[in-house]
C-alpha cells in the first residue's frame, strides 16, 4: 500500500476534482487514463507530453510501472519516479489504472463494490476513496496526545486579576 503523504493525498484529491470538472478522460490513452490524469496533476506535464514519455516504453501503465529502472534517467523512468516520490508503488499504479485495490474499494462511500476502470465517475470515486484512506492512515501515524507536548502547556500559571474594593 502507498506511503501516506500529504502530497499524494492532495494529488489524488486534485485529480478527482480535475476529472469532476471535465478534464479529458480516456482510459485507453496514456495521457488521459487514470494514471495519466494523476501524472498530469503530479508532474504538471500535459496529456501530450505524458503520452510521448509513455511511448518510450512498451505496454500499459501497469507494465511500465513494473519495468522501469530507477537507475536510468530515461524520460519514462522520470515520470514513474515522480509517482514513487509521492508515495506510490508499482502495485499502487496497477491498482489505480484498474481501480482494484480492495482496501480502497472497501473505503468507498456505501462500502465495497467493484468499479469499472474506464468509467470517469468510478475513477473519481476511487481517487477520493484512496485519498480518504491514506488521510486516515496518516492521521493514525501522527496521533499524539497533545497534552504530552511540553510546548503546548503554559509556562506558568496565569495571574489572578486583583480586585480592588
């Protein structure tokens, strides 16, 4: 499962918003599919630029994510590396493209259901559920008893106001 990071959570939510607002969506298109739209958000590359990078490798995002080598500086590895930098794994990339991570699907409003990989509304629901799941995990990681933090306590007792009669 992805490492919960604020950058990844924000990217997932921004991608869902972009799709909700009518961003180009075409599941069979490297620059406009589920991963392509997320990459547009994360890298600020255009759909066409992502398509050109994707065509430096062979296959769909699921194959591209598992075949890239982080040692090389090929354009495609730069794009995949950017997804890993924000917390995704090759398995996460596969799940995003096919909308199949069961933990994310269980986090959908109304509970678990299978989604269709080529349906805009399902991609939006998946991105939002994934962001919510990661946000919960991040909050669990940073859950701290605020009273145990020394700088949160007053340095000394507040002074009582003097009452003059």
